[in-house]
């Protein structure tokens, strides 16, 4: 199933190139219709395509320092992009200006593609950002003239590889054969920890106590030793 503001993108999407089954393709922007037919109860599988002005991406990069993936994490980008794209008044202000002095650009748009698979009990949901240009047709977002500055000034950040701390040492950490044999013969202090200690069968416990002069064993007057 497809909903689109663009009549050409769906023909080149991998979902339609791989899946040869029947598809219901609807074009339009009616909010009530979209909210009805995008429900999982209506159809388990879904491809929802929406066109957006490039001004949204430029605004997110400038104001929120959040360019599209892979220049920023997917979760971070979509958590900001989706709420902003749904506020039509804010989008109109980005495109046409605060006082409506702009004319917008209809030759290039970014395309939000939501794919929901219906196979099995667990439905996979994928969201991608692609683009469409009047001169190029379907393309990647970094191919658009309006967004090339974003793609050129940033490079995907890769996690630095941790350096091996044992490299370039002034001493040798490896053991010789004799040292390894000597280490294997050293008794470990906690080798038998957790194992119960075996007691002799005939062992009997006894307590021996020798009273001294300070012990008062007279129960008749326990306070007679007090100096009152």
C-alpha cells in the first residue's frame, strides 16, 4: 500500500521491485483518509511515502545540529523531524518565510518512506529518507543541490579504535617456558574456596576452662565482692 505526494518515487522503491504481489496505491494528502488506511488493522503491510520541502532538513541541521542519517543517529533525527513536519504552519514559515515573502522550491523535495512488513507475528518497521529532483528523479538526499552543503561539511563519525596498551613498552610482558612452568606450580590461596572441610570421623569437641581468683562462682551472694 502506498500513499504519496509524488507520482514517481514508488516505481523505483525496492519494496515494489522485490514484492510482486498486488498493491493498493493511493495518491493524496487527506488527513482523515491517511489516518484510517495506515492502521495495522486495515493492512499489515504498508509503504507510506510523504514528500517534504528541503527547508525542513536545512532547518534541523542549522538550529538543532541534526543532519539526516548517517550523519546523525536515526532515532535522534526522526524524533525531531517527524514532529516538525507535522506542524504545517511551521513548515509553511520555513518555506515561504515569516511574512510569506518566499516562493519555495518545487524542483527538489525530500521523501520520507515508511515500510511496514506484514510477514509473521512481528512486524518490521523501517523508515528511510530519500529524495526526488525534477532533473534527477528519485535520488539520495545528499544529491540534492539544496542539501549538498550539509553532506560536504560533515563526515560520518566513527568510533575511534582503542589503542593496544601493551604496544611500545620498554619491557617484555611475555613469559619464557621456564617462567610458565614455575607459575603453574605455585599453589593458589583460594583454590579450595567454597569446598567444605572434611572432619575426622572420631573427632570430638570439648571446652576446657581453668577458673582464676577473679572468678566469682558463689551463687548465694553474687554481690559480696563489691566494695560498698
